[in-house]
């Protein structure tokens, strides 16, 4: 039975149509209709159970991790990795597998996430002055070290887009309260601050020693509801046979869109957070950010909560 027909059966059943009528309408045996309904019902229960289980477990993302992460070790690791990458061929092991495992229970449903987007500044200029192999090496090392930091702070890498890394921190099933959002937001902000330190003190000194231009980044962070969408399947073959089939998942929604757009307007080595992130911070933490003055022509996004312009807040200077 084709996927579309199964969906039609489920939709009709959920609309209150009797299975016998569905059978007659679609010219399908009543036994087959009942098998589809039972199968889909079991699948929905599995997803709900998985989400509940995921929400009940004391995940790493529910702990404030800034005091746990050893930033000096992260800086040393970045220095060593970049030096080896430039001098000898290094192995790179970065994957989004863990993100897929976390998102799978939420497929075709909503979940509250903190989105972090980090993007290299002037990567086009780098591509014009660096040999292709060195450019690829530097960007891979950058992506790997940023990914390690994201993991250390309880986050997950969603995907790599050119020279950008898109990550998320789990809040949980919506609606989410400010208390629920606080720790994931703080971990994302702490992660962003550590990213800039690791680039400045770990990666850039090694690049400068080799007469390569230093790296600068822009970081955008926002929090809110997102929809987890499945785009078909990723299949893995061996000897022309499928040995593994995994759902290909992605995230859609206002939050991930905002995070990407505010990254684009950030200054080099600047962090910009959305109004919802700023709202959950305590006063002392808010003092490290300033409301961003920006023209309506450059920023016209409206808050779904207030109906007014969605405010942005930029990190104070690092110098």
C-alpha cells in the first residue's frame, strides 16, 4: 500500500469516519484498513512515549555547564588540532548522528529549542587568498572545534552549511516556561562566548604563525518552537543492498529563521540574542548585552507575542 493511501486512511479515521466506510470509499479490505490504523496508532504511541522518556531523563542539556567545561583545555586542543591540520594531514570526525537521535522522537511535531548559528566572517575573501586545500583544512578544523564546544555545553550540531555551523539545545515539548528555557539559553550563550575565546586564543595564534589570516565569527541565538520535519530517508548500502535506513530530519520555523538572520547582521566576534532569550536572563546576565539599534529597513520582524518589533540584543565589546 502506498504511503499516500495510508495517510488518507489515517486522516479519515481521525476525522471520525467508520473503518467500514473507509474500506468502501477507498476500495480496500476492511482488514487492511484496520491494520493501517493499528500500525499508525502504535507508531504515534511510540513517539509520545519516546518524547516523554526524553523529557523525563536528566539530560546534559538540563545542567548549567559553564563551570564544568575546561576552556583552557579546549584552547589547547584547538591549537594542537590546527597545527597538525596545517603541518600534516589530520583525520576529522564530525557527525550529526546524535542530533538525529534526539530529534527523531519529535518528527512531524513541535519542540522548543535554543538555536545557535555561528558563521565565519569574510569567508569569500579567505577563498580568494588561500589555496583550496588550506582553505578546506582551516574550515574543517574550525567546524570540528566549534562542534566539540557545542557538545561540551549540552548542544547538538544540526548541520554544516558552508562555513557555518547550525546547532540546537533542547528545551522540550512546548509550551515551555521561562524556567525551562533558562539553562539551555545560558548554555548556548556560554558556548558562544567560549567559541570566540577558542578562536582568538586557540586557532588564530597558530594561523598567524603560519602567515594565514585570522578568523572572526558572528553568532546568533534565539529560542522558541520549531517543527521537526522528515525529508525522506538516508540509506546506506553494502554490496548494493540497503543495510541501514535512517529518517532524514531537519528543523523549520520562526526561531531557526531568526537565528540565521540575526547572525548575518552581527559584527565580527559579536553575539546577538533575540528578545525571548534576553527575557529569560537574570539582571546581571542582561547587563552583558545591549539593545541593538537597527533601522526598520534592516530589521522588520514582528514578535508573535507582542505584535511589535522583535528586539535584538548584542554582546558588549570583547576588546
